C-alpha cells in the first residue's frame, strides 16, 4: 500500500501529473501533456544515457506510428525507419513468404526502441520544456486513494528527499518498478508461463534477409529481425533459465544456420555477438490498470513476451489513451476517458495476449517433443498459406488492424 506523506521533505513542489518511468509510455504521455500546456514531472531511476542506449524492441505497427505522427512525435522515425511489408516462415527445409502488405495495404516500421526513446526525451525535455529528473532513488507514492496524492524521491545530485504533490500519477516504470508494489491485494494479476526460454542475441552483422524470418525447427524456434543496416536481432529457443555462457559464438551460429536454413537460401551473414541474454517467456496482465489516482501503462500493467513483437505497441496504445484522458480531465473536467481507461486498454491487451499464445504454438510446437502438437503446428502453417481467410485473419492480428477491440 502507499505510505503516509513524509514530514521531512520541506515544502512540496506541485505538478498536476507525475510520471514514473521514462520509457516509450511515460515519455509519450509527457509529450501529450506538454503539447496541451499541462505541466508534468517525469522521474527516472536510470541516467539519460542509459535509457537512450538500452536495447529493446524494434517493430512498431502502423497505427502506432500514425498515432505518434498526429502528436508531432514521429518526424525522425518516418525519416529513418525501415518499412517491412512481408515476413517469411522457414520450416521443413522450405521457405514461405507472407506478403501482408499486399494483403492489407499496411506495413510495419522497424525502428529500435532506443532511437524512439531518444526522440521522445529530446522532444519532451529539450523542445517542449518538460521537467524530468534522472537517476532518482527510493521513489515512494503516497495518498493515492485521496484527491491529493504525492510522490517523494531522493535527488541524485543533492541526496536530499524531495516531495511532489500532484493530482495523478502515471506508473510507467515496468514490472519491477515501484508503482507495481503499491497495488492492493485485491488487484488481479493473471499470469501465463510458456515454459520455454529464448536466447536473445544482437549480432554486429548486416541483416541476412529483407524481412523478418521465423524458423520453425525440431531443434527449436529461431528468429531473425533487422535492427539497422549493421546490426541484427536474433532469437534461439532454449531451456528456461539457461545460462547465456552455455552458448558460445560457434554454437550460436551453428544453431541459427540450421534452424533458419532453407533450400535455395544463402547462409546467414555471421558477426560478433554484442548481446546475449536469456528471456523466460511469460505474460501477465494487471486488472484493473488503475488504483485510486494511479494509472498504469506499458509493462507496469501488462507484459507480452516478444513472441509477437507487441510490447512497445501496447505501451504506446496505453500512452495515447491515458495522455488524452488526462488532458480532457485537467483541461475540460471531462473524466470519461479516465473512467474508461482500463477497460479500453485491456481489450487490445487481451487480444494481443491471445495472438501471442496462438503464435507460440506455431513457433514451438515442432520442438515440443509432442507429435500431436507438431502435427497441429504444421496444419496451422499449411492453412496460413492455402486459405485466404486464414491469411487475412493472421494479417489483422499481426498488424493490429482490427476495427474494434
């Protein structure tokens, strides 16, 4: 629960909104507020340099980019991002191209999250004059169930405790952040563990394909995703909790070449591995995404494993809804957006969760050791490439283009 307001913090500062966490969700909310003249404060435990370099997702759906564009937050992205209109499945020694751009007229943008965060923090702090404090410590939230909540923290430069009074707190600090710790016991947190791990790799090597590759192989899933002309993201299915040091340079590339190999395709372009970490595949959803005057967004409220590349997109969707709702309430006294915030977010969240679960069966069924799951996996893949209705349904979920959620 939240703690009582500290008594030794001196005269409190005041901002209508305090945003905890300077990731895509928090910075987008801050930019929306500043564009409408609403003062806000962003608190971030890491340094600016760290958040601008932290490797994260890189696939952004077109609706999310258009949402950023409408808010004046996509100029650099639109200049620099790669456009992807196809993906490719490789299984049973063959390759199957899925041209979702031709099918839908829509595409993905490939733009690494560190670049987006760099754009957003520059726009918020340097252009729109938003207040942001980096490197803060011991953030605490107080009186969230009252009309006058507050946030206290230790200043990185002075070591002094600071108290900020506000009307609302936006919790955008991820699964391990402080905003998750204050939720009451009655909050429902639904979890799903896939029971598998992915070895996440960044290779100092140019992409080996002009699109995303999904390798469906009895030895385990493999993925190839371009990040820049010089860097490629790869994934390898591995046991959960595996030690990255078990995967030498030679072993990694041997498995990637095998799992992503297909007749008539050249070998992958190899290079130095600049990142190796194991991700245990799991999802969770916090419901509701609000507690008193605290509103959660992004990974604070839900996690979708990178199986479907949905996490950053959901964070931006939350940010659009919450930023607009806060502007409406603080500017016009219209509380309908805040009242309906959690329900509106969760409709898309649960749809993306279901797609992640479906796609996991496609990725991992053949490596499960279960002949039945392997058989249904190939049935799904065959249907995807023989049924126009199945292709259209997959494209809609892959791109997030459903008319309503």
